[in-house]
């Protein structure tokens, strides 16, 4: 099933927090300032009716989900669902550390000069 069909059937878009949606300097006791291009993108997805979840390792640490929910509200987002897991309904993941791999081949889809 294509990502678009999954999205239309209740799928969701995953967005990493640190380094993708918010500036990250290595300190998990606070969340950095929002990164405008990604914030604008998330707000457009939400306006269009898409489900957006924050996918972050922080979700597994005590007190972090509450910190993230407050950050969302403070920066004009609804209190988005926060998870540290992906599932089969996730249609895409926006992350500063990911390298996309072509489905069922194991081959990276390189759009910049990465060593293979």
C-alpha cells in the first residue's frame, strides 16, 4: 500500500523533535527554539487534517512527554502525541539522522554525497 493510501486510511506523519523541529544542543533538560521551516510544514499538515506525531527518544525518559507537550503549546502547536516507536501506519518520518533506503532492496537512496 502506498504512503498516500496509508495516510488517507488513518496513517500519520512522524517528526523528530531535537534537531528537526527544535534546535538541539545536546541538553535534554530543555527543548530548543522551534525551527521555522519545519514548524510551518507541521502546521500546514495539521491544517490539512493530517495526524502528526513527534517521534523522539525523549519519550522513554521520565517527565519528557510533559515537557514536550508544554513546548508544543508554548509554540502554537496542539499537544501532539509523543512516541519513541514507529508502526505500520506511519507514512513518513522526518528526521535529521535518517537516510532513506529503497523499499525491499537495502540500497540507500542517496541525494547527497554519503559514503556507501
